C-alpha cells in the first residue's frame, strides 16, 4: 500500500452482534467516517459493507477487516453469526483491489501500542518487562485471545491467530469441577467460551440457582443490587477468568501485560475488582507483577486494521 499517497482503505471490525467501520488513510481512521452497525440487521457482509460505502459516498481501493472467527485461506467463518466471509467475493462485489481478513483479536493486539492512556482502564497494577509479549483476551458474544510479539525493526508486531475460546475451562477445585461437568451435560461443552461469553454468564447464573434466561446486563444489574444468585455468578465468572488469564499469560509468557477487550469485559470490570479475579491471576510467581488493563476504546480493532493497512 502506498503510505505516502494515503490510499483510501476500508477498515472494520465485524462482530457477531455489532460491526464497526471506518475509512482510513496512512493508518489513521478519518474523522467523521466511523459507524457502528447492527450485524444481524444485514443478510450478508457484502450488503452491510455496501450500505456503509454508499452512505459515505466512498470508493476505497482496499480493505482490512477484522472478523470474529477463524480465518483460513482468505475465508473467515463466523460461528456465532453463521456467515462465511470470503476476501475474493468481497473484492468482486465491492470493487476492491485487495481485501485482507484477520481475526478480531489480532486487530485488537495490533492496536495496543497506539492506545492512549484514556483508552485503557487499569484493573491490576504492575510492571511490564521490556520486549515481552502482550496478551489480549476478548470477552463478548464469543471468547478468544491474541498475543503480540515485538519484532525488532519491523513495522508491526507478530500477532498469530488463535481460537482460544475453544480451550477447556480451567478446573481448580471441587466446585469448578462440578461446574465443568454441569456445562458438559447442559451446554454440550465446558470451554472458555461456554463459561466466559455473554451466554456463559447467563449459564453461571443458572448454575448458581437462578431461574429464567436473563440477559448479561440483567445479571450485572442484579449483582450490583446484591441479589445472591447474581453475586455467585459474577464471583464464579471472575475466578474462571482469573485462572484462564493466568494460564494464557503463562502459556505465552505475556510479561508485557494483559488486556481485556470487548463489551462484556468493560461491563464486568467493576465486579472483577472485588470477586476473586486478582487472587486467581496472581497465584503464580510469574504473573504476580503483570499489569491487567481493560481496553475502553470500542473501536480499538478498527485502529489495529488501519495500522496493518499502512504497513502493507
């Protein structure tokens, strides 16, 4: 891509629930171009992106899009939406010279060193190790992570894709083992996504003895009001997340810091400060000093896509 010429690009974060789009030049989203769309309001990704571009009266030459799902051979599968997004099909339908698809957590990780202090809420204080890997753990409709490795003299860090939400939920005592067995019996599995996604929070409410099918925000509201089942559900959530974040930080030796991303992460953050997250995360000597922050910028993945475009 011609950075000096400031080639116009479409950048975006296509989530199962919401999609965030913008136009960018030289790795910087253009003021006034940002839009947030309801993904479910569109039949196809081509229709959604086409509608946005018509509204902007823009014809970008290329696109870099983050997708909430695995990307293989230029095709992304969104398991929580049922969409198969193909880079070649998007190029043909929308007239792009080139389309690159990356996982949404990869895009979040690419944005880390461009986030302002105001875009990061501290959860656990600590100190980072210079040059060490940085980990982003995404919590929302789905669950996943990405790790960023600094590469000397490279324009971008190395950020491999992953599907960490499919990993097994951590089990550390008899109650967590009962939860794991209960999830396998009732939800068909006991993965991180089964426990830590938005649906997972509702499952924890049921496991704690709650009735009905509450939305995540209802569980959070009930917890804030001191309702017993909701408090138990959030305590379980915080403990599972603390163990999972510690395990992932150790697996990747992410001593450069851990970031929590996504709408659910921002919503549960106040509860994590008092519900056992810190104790679980700090349980290993290597993670005792690792800082944990919450990404407050809802469009961080869009910024990561813009940065990747500028480096190509």
